[in-house]
């Protein structure tokens, strides 16, 4: 039995709508004498990441924890400076994905941002001129649960005012795609702008 056509789109932020240039972190690590990849390794360690993604701690507190972990290697002042410089870069919008979002909305389809993010998300969206580009923002740190939990996707569908079977979700992580499917959404694993042709066909607008 074929699925009903999706009438709402839910897109991931990091890795889909927002891109990060790895050269920025690498440059900071070289400048401060840090091991290559250590900033991301510490920040993404689950013990530090999970609390900030569920709103238990703020983005600022998360970054203090990262600096504290770096302090034994370079000292407190340099650790704080390195983290501050690293965090001053807030990524870049993928222009092809943004054009697609605008195209979908112009066709009358609601578009939500479905992201595991911190309390800095609204400021990031403003800095990247994305505040008015989406109908709904579903931030894990506000919802209190993160992808790929079923409860996250239930909250997203409620925010979109669309039943799960009518929502198409796009994410670059297999676990999130699998979680969305368990929750009843259609889901596509993002691999780059070449996927846009498929997504346009799936939405059939």
C-alpha cells in the first residue's frame, strides 16, 4: 500500500540546512597548540552533549565544560580563548537547501526545522538570516527530548499540525532517519543537494 503524499516537510539543521567548515576548528586548534580534532571530540562527548541538547544546561555552560577539559593541556586562559574563538564561527547556510525550503513554502507546504540544538539556536537563526524562512522550529533543548526519540518526532508533528504519515523528514544521520520512521514519518537520509530532485518528487508540489 502506497503512503499518502507528504503535506509538511521537516528538515535537520546541521548537516542539511547549515554547513560547518572544518578548517575553522582546525585553525583554532593549531593556533592554540591543541590536538587536532579535540574541540569537537570533547564537545560531542555524550556526557557533555546530552544535557545541553535536552535543555538541562545552557550553551554557555556547555562551552565552559569544554574549556575546563582543555585547561590541563593549555591553561585556563588559553582554553577559554580557544573555545571563544571557535564558537564565534556559527556555520554557513547551504544556498541550495534554502532555495528548496523557499520553493516548498511557496507551494503551500509547511516547513519545520527539526534539530538537536542548544538555547543558542534562535540567535544562530537570526545571525544566519533564517528566522523568517521556516514555519516551525522544533528544538530538542526546548522540547526536552532529542532525536531519534519517538517523543521528539511526536512533538514535531504536533508543532507542524500534521499527522506523522503526512510529514517528510530529512536528516544526514541514519539514527535520526530510523527514529523518524519508527514514529511513522516518511524519512530520507540526506547525502547532498543531488537529493533535492527526489525530495521534490516525494512532495509532488
